[in-house]
C-alpha cells in the first residue's frame, strides 16, 4: 500500500483593525489549517467577537474577517500573515472598514509611505536614549547617525527590515530620524489598497518584534513635548497624470485641489489623532490651519520633490501632513478622492 501522505498544518495569522476611535488598533488571532495551499483564494472567511473590539453589540456580536492579502510569516514555520477586511454578517463592509472605501480598483494610484515612530523602553516609558529624569543632547546629531553615542535601537530596526523583506513586502529603506530614539521605514506599492496592506503588515511585524526586547512602538505624533520633532507618515503619491504629464501646471492644479477649506478639514480628520501637536509650523511642518505647497519645501503641506522637476515634471507629490498613527487606508482614500474631486465618506 502507498504510504499515507503526511499532513502539514499551517498557522495563519488573521489581522484586522478594531473599532476604537479616534485611532484604530490592530487585532490578530491564529487559525491552523491542514495542507494549506499558500494561496489567498484558499484562506477561509473567519469571524470574531465584535463586542470585544467596539464593532458589535453583545447580543449580536459576530463580525466577519474577509482575507484580502496574504504574506509568508518570516518567523513561524509553515506560517502566513493574512490581512483582512471587517465585514458585517450580511457580507457588507463594516463601518470601520476604510479599505473598502478606497476608489482605486484599477491601481492607478501608487503610494510610498514613510512611517516614523519612536522606540520606547517598557521599563522607563521613555524613548531609547532618554535618561530617567532628564534629557539627552539636543537634536542635530541623531538624524542618520552612526555610533553608540547617538544611535539607539539599531538591532531591532535591522531585524524588522529583514522580517519585512522576508515577508515579501516592497520595503524601501530605513533611517534614524531627527529625534533621539526615533526611526523611519519606507514602503512602496502600485495600488492604494496594497500600500495600506503593507504598512499594516510592517507595523504588525514591528510591534510583534518588540515583545522580545522589552520595548514598545509609540505612534503618537508628538510623544516628546518641547523642541523635538514629531512623527509623521508622509504619503508620497502619484497617478498616471503625475507620472507622465511633463507639465508644471498639472502638478500645480493637483496641489490646488487640496487647498479649499473643506478639503483641508477632510484631510486633517483622517490624518491621525493629536496631529495638532505636531503640525505647528515648526520642526519641518506646516501649521495644521494652513495649506501650502512648494518645490523641495519640507515646511509645506505638500512638497513637490526636486526629482520630479528635474525629470521634466514627471513623478509624484508628497503630502507631509499625515501623522505616524494615521490609518494608511484613510489617508490614501482621502488623497484619491481629492485628486479626483470626489466626496470622501470616511
């Protein structure tokens, strides 16, 4: 008789966003499947207790998890990470599901997100490099620094980069940022939904990694008050017009679509909680109450990269306003709606 084929059991980590306001949190749980094919189409729908995540009432608590993206888990043997959308029991998108509201089914919009964050020590509740009861040296030497005097947390940052690359994310780079204990990673994707998926997967891998170090990641846009840079999630974006136009006026016309007060209000509403503490007009930001754009201007709301100008007005724009704790799905949805001059129901 032929030998019985050995059963292989895979761990699928389902990730979703809860219903907390103003900032949603990641939630996850593991489903073990026998002889999983490794394909998204074979990830089953699942459910969870929405009454425990502010997404349902106790008397009717089931919410559904719809798999939308699949990545190999770089830590678990036979493991996968499944990004999901939260759905109502009738199969319609839950009100907390911002991904479903993105109008980019043809993947015309490309996004490159720059995710800034602080690495915090659980024992002190301070950023790495901050002494208890005091402050480290002033800003200036931390940005892209080398050496133990000004560089803090490189081990975890390098490990995180490796995990993201091993998971198949379009990971573009890392650097230490302006404040002590502050870092950044960059991701790029062709398609707004894919870009959002990858930011959430990268955040998940980073947050999970901190469990081994006694650290946690602080996404608050201004965790250290005073003369310290805040943290953003700069959104670099393009569509076919920006990538191929070759005309300065097209770039300016798109920037002007962000200028009306209604559009400013729409953007700030989804660009992250407590962002007023960061968008002060100082520390490479424009005031939260103003809108401006300019070539190479890191103090503007939207920066026109010099690379786009030198490439004969072909390239992308950078919205510098989104905070580090913003939901990339909402940021992308708002930007696309603005460029298309359409309403955005966030």
